[in-house]
């Protein structure tokens, strides 16, 4: 179960928000400090201005007194003008009061100024009397008014509220300045404390960020680098929780585990395939780009199953075909044996007839020589046929040679049938003497028909292999050329036999034809025997190769239960 912890985004938001909040407070405090400094400066300025206003007020009163006394003493009109200019135009006292009101002076201070102004108006009346006395020329009275004790008393009465105003105003201004200074100091202290707190907070934030964010990320990075180097045995060492780092760690662990499981499953599949078990399939839930790996491997397994299944089927078909060809070859061999027996019977008949043709010995000797030449040509043709059979044996991997041999057998059987028919015709011409020979010819024709039937059956069974035996056509053509020579020699023998027939009788002619037929039949028998033996050997070799191929294929367990192994009962499934 994942631990409930503060998310890194929340922690960053809290730390960042706190830092911003502290920064705002510092800015506000800085503004307050600046404002306090400005206030303190303004308090100092106000204090100085208040002080100057008090001095100006006192100096204005002294200025009027000095100008009035100077006029009384010296009678200089300038002092008179200066005096009234101050009273009527400059009006320093009125301006001081207006400025104090603008500066927000308290009412008690303004009351002191009003009292001083009231007392000053009384003193102005005295000074006005003195200056008028000067204008009348009564300097004595004027001096008395300006310099007696009463004037000084009135003057002190005016200065008393002014002095009190100055003291009150200075005390108030000093208090404002002190308050401004204390406020500024307080703001500075708070700002310093807040700056210290901010520095400590930032240090703690850095430590928390390193512990909660940077350090786990470094661990995840190290673990992922280890996985990138091929070591998938370890998971991410950072614990999973509800934080972003925890989710990152869980995602990284899941990725490593997924790759590890995929590799393990593929390795297991390949191990089974190396043991010959192709009845396997990946069943894991692969997502994203991993799905292509699953699809490709399953496609490879399916392709192996299809290829080996087709090879096994082909091996079965080859084995079956070779068995059929072997049976046909045995049948053909049996037919050749029966033909040999018939030839023996035919030879006996010919020997009986030969006794009747001894008087034709001279002609027979010549015929014999020609027959020997024909025999040599026949032997040459037989040698060519053996070369053909040897060539056919070299390509015994297929059954093409069998088709050509069976075709030759069919043609020979057809020729044998024709020869037998000719022999029967000649026997019929021979009359009573040819009856026995006709029986033999009929038997030969029967055997030829059986050979033809056997060849036809064999041709039907190996019809699918006919196209593979065209390679033997060249040697067969050479054999045909040799047989043409034999035919030419046989034609010469026939001419001689004709001469013998003229010299002896029609029976000798029939015996010669029969002898020729016997020779041809003997050749057919030899050919059939050799062909059947070669066909049987080729069939047995082909069957052996087919069985070997089947044995090799049976090592693999294919889908659908194909294969010799019974230890596997179903496809091996590998799930993540």
C-alpha cells in the first residue's frame, strides 16, 4: 500500500509560496522602512521648520521693536517705513500662523500664537503713539514710551506665549521625530529578523528539496542507468508513494519489470524451440511497441510450423509414392520372369523347326554372321541403355527416371505385341508347321499385353513424377540411335532370310522371323528385368530417404499435436 506523503509539486508550491510570501513581507517591510525613514526625515524637517517658525515669530516681534526704537532714537524715516512695511505688507506673524495651520499644528499651540498676537497688537498701539510723537517732534515722550519699564513689561508679556509656543512646538516635534525613529528602528529589527528567518527557511527548503526531490531522482537515475546496461535483476530502490517522485519510481520499476518479464518469456520460448517444441505461443499482454515483438515472434513460430508441416506432408507423399513404385517394379519383374519362361518355350519350338531347315545351313551361316553383327549392335545399344540407367540412377533423388523407364517398357510391350502379331501372321502362313509357333506368339502377345497393363498402371501411379525425368531424354535418344543401327542390320538379315526363303521354303522364312522376334523379346525381357531391378532399388532408396526426412521432422512438436513426442499435451503458454 502506498504511503500518503506530500507530493513534490505540493511541497514545491508550499515552499515557493512561502518564499514568495516572505519576499512580499520583506518588500512591504522595506517599503515601510523607507516610508519610516521618509517620515523620520519629514519629522526632522518639520521639527526644523517649526523651530524656524518660532524663531521667525520671535524675530518678527523683535524686528518691530528694534525698528520702532531706532526711529524714535534717530528719527530716520527708513526705520519708520520698515516698521509699517512689516506690519502691513510682510506680515511675518500672519504667515507663521498660516504655515502652522498648514502643517497641522495643534490648537493649543495656535492659541498661544493668538494670545501673542493679541498682546502684540497692544504693543503696536504703543509703538504707533511713540512714532507719532516723533512726527510731532516730541522725542522725549516717544523715548519714554519705547524705553520705559512698561514697554519692557508689555514686551515680555508678548514673548511669554511665544516662548511657550516654541517650547511646546519643539517638544511636540521632538516627540514626532522620536516616534518616527522608534518606528523605523522597529521596522529595521523586524526586517532583519525576517531576513534571518527567510535565510533559514531557504536553507531548510534547499535541504528538503535535496532530500525529497534531488536525492530520489539521482537514485532513480542510477537504477535506470544500471537497467540500461542490461542488469534488470534490480528494481528501482526508491519506494512508491502518491508523490510525483514515487509515481516516477513506480513507473520506472514497472518498465524494468516489464522488460525483464518480456526477456524471460522470449528466452523461455526460444529454449522450448531449441528443444524441438514448436507448439508454443506468446500469450503475454504486450502493449505499445512491445506488441510488435510479440506479433513477430508468434509469426516466426507459425512459419516454422507451416514449413515443417509441409515438409512432413511431402515426406509422407514421397514415402507413399515410392512404396507404390516399388510394388509396380516387383510386378514388372514377375512379368519379366513369366516372359522368360515363354521365351524358353518359344526357343524349344524353334529348335524343332530348325531341324527341318538344316539344308539351308549355308544361308543360315551367312544369316548367322549378320545376326552376330546385329548382336554386337544390340550389345552396343544395351551398353547405351546401361549408361542411360546409370545417368538415371544419379538423379535417383526424384522419381523422374521411373517415368521414362515405364514409358520405354510400355513402348517395348507395344512393339512386342506387334512382333507377336507379326509372328502369328507368319505362323499362319506357315500352315501346320507354324501352329506351335502361333501358340508361342500368342503367349508372347499375352505377356506383352500384361506388360503393357503393368506399365500403364505404373505410369498412372507415377504420373505426378513424369516432369522430373525429362533429364534422361538425351541418353534415351542415344539409345534410340543405337537401336536404329540394330534395325538396319536386322533389315539386312531380313533380306538374307528372304533369300533363304526362296532357296528353301516359306517355313525357313517364318523361322527367321520367329528367331528375330525371339531376339527382340529376349532384349525386352532383359530390359524389363534390369528396369524393374533399378526401379525397385530407386524406390527403396527414395523410401529410405523419405523415412529419414520424416524422422528428422518428427523431432519437432508442431501445433495441432503433430510430431512423434507424446510428452507435450498442448501449446506451452507464457504469460507475463
